[in-house]
């Protein structure tokens, strides 16, 4: 493993490396370009920047030797043989600025005042050098001016190569910046790899912890000191969390085991008490108004409540056990609905409550549905019992069923008081009994909705509680339609 360094040290070293390598690469590039330019000069492919400047003395000598004859058009051909047409432009003007021949654009860029031409022998115009050569007659008087315009820059003998020359000059000036950008990208990519790998490992680890999977290790190390320390700290946290969860899981398993054993052990003495109470009631049948009868009724009612609580506790212990599996079978849903409707109508009639059922089947083909009828009935029993407990006389309880090709949705709604805002957040919690003492007084232990939630979860569905828009409570649950029982048994 490479030696670890702090982030600050890595960035400083990378910055200095970028500058150093860029300088070295720039000098090497400039050296290669200089050698290439020298080679092109030697083979007369390129001309130096002062190439046309060196032609000026010969042109001036020719102008002085021709004198006033240079103003004649007969001298134009001879003058143009001496002036390189691709590099120097010229114009011949009379002493009073009258253009005679050559390039008329020069006289437009140059001051046409003859006096100014004489005073200013050379000037920079438009990035070029314009030079004036006076023309004298045999008496020494100036009778005209030869204007020459050229540039001081490297040019190619072949004009077609000029764009390449210009691109080369531009590249020459941009070379340091190009190398800085290149090496910054390379070193940045290297630093990114040094940081991104452990960061990705931390992100993957956080995702596994979110999924409650702690069976992994942080093996990726980093040459960055801070990242390596963060990885080590994360690994230590994972180990501690794994040990803590393992202890908590063991304690939870022990609690559930003790919970189930206690519920099982209490069922026998409660059964005995119920049997003795029934025997005493039989013996005391003739005196129903006596205090003994009242005591027996209290004992019988509370014993029944305790037995019901133990039944729910046993159900919870069974549902929370890892070995629990559903027993799905193909069922005729309409037959199931009809049987449960008859049962619930009878229960509601004792409380003077109206029970209705409505089914909406949107399936294209009607066929048996695969589910565990006993457990679905257990969910419905708990929901209906809860509604009966909170619905006043002359109220209504409605069971609605909706089916399509993908899922079954059932809802139990009533015309009771409904849930308050606090209850909606806690109704599915274990032993939650709502506000006030009324639920306890009715023998309600707060396990019905919790059991319903567990059963719906085993079916791979969801359950929700809400208040009906028209008043009262509404608890709905849904589960997917299954065609293969293994998909349910595996839950």
C-alpha cells in the first residue's frame, strides 16, 4: 500500500507537479518547434519576419538610380521584378500626391499630403510598416515618392501554407495553457480515483446498513489520510452496530420465546378457572340476584377477557416467529365474501348495527384467487370487531371489496366517531388502545390492528387507517393476486 498523505499535501504536490510538468513540456515543445522552424528556414519553406525588410535597401538603390524615370509607366515592369509581389505592396505617387501606378490602397492608408510624405519616411499603418522612398530628378529635387508596405512576420514561400503558419504561432502562445489544462485534468482524475473509491465504498456500506445488512467489511484503503481514517471509523461503527443489533436480536428472540411460553402457561389455569366458574354458576342457578352470582359474572367476564388477550398474544408470537408461513389455497372469492357477510350480519344484529357488503370485480377472467382464507378472515374479524366496538346502535358497517388483475383491496368503514389525528399515527402499534379508558373497560387490549398489520405484511400487502369522508373510521388493506403459492410461502 502506498504511503498515506493528507489532502492538503496531495493538493499542494499536485499543483506543483502540474506547474513543473507544464513548464518542462512547454520548453520541450518550443524547442521542437524551433528546430522545425530552423529546418524549414534552411530548406526555404519559411521566410523570417525581417525577410522583406532586407529587400528594402535594394529597392531604395533602384529608385535612386532610376530617379525621375521611375515616375514613368515604362518603369513599372522593371520595378515589379524587383519587389516580391507576395510580400510587399507598393505605390508611386507624384510630388503633389497624384497616384501614378501600383496599389492605390496604399495612398488611401497613407497621408496624401506630399509634405507629410517627405517628413514621415516610415510609419505603422494597420499593423504593417509603410515606408516612403523619395524620388529625385537629376537636379536633386523631389518629384515623387515610392510607397512600400510590408509586415514583420514569418511567412511561407507557398501562400497555401500561411494558415498553418498562423495556427502554429497561435499554438506557440497557447502551449503553456494547454499543458496546464492537460496535466490538471490528469492529476485531477488521479485524485478523484483516490477519493471516489473509498467514498463509493462508504455509500454502498450506508445503503447496506439502511437495508439492515451488516454482513460486510470496509476493505478498500485510500492513500488519502482523511479518507482512510473515515473508512476505518465507518468499519468500527459497523462492527459495533452489528454487535449491538445481534444482542438486541437475541434479547428480542428471548423476549418472544418467554412471551409465548408465558401465554401458553397461563392458558391452562384460565381454562380451569372458567370451568370452576361455570360449575359454580350451575350450582347457584336458582339465585341469580345474589352477590355470589354477581361475583361469578365479574370473574367470568374478566377471565374471558384474559383468555382473549392470551389468544392474541399467542397469535402475535406465532406471526412474529421466523418459521411462520401462510397456507394459501385457491378460493372462490365470491363464496368467501358471502359466508363472511352472513357471519358479520349476525354479529352486528346483536348490537342493532346494519352490515353491508359491496364487491367490484374488474377482472377480465373470473377464477379462484390464491390466498390464506383463515388469515384473511382473521384480519377481517379484527377489523369488524373493532368497528362494532366503536359503532353506536342503529349505525352502519360497510365492507367494500375491489379486485382487478393485479390486487385485491378490502376496506371496513363504520359510522362511529372515527380516529383523531393522534390515533391515525399509532393505531397499528402494539397495545395501543386509543384515547380514554373506554377500550380497556370493553376488554380491548389494543392488539387487533397490530395482528391485522402483521398478517397483511405476510401477504405482501399494505394496510392503512383513515377517517371516512362521510364520518366514521375506515381501515383498508390490499394484497397482490398470486398464481404461485411459493411466492406467498416464502414470506
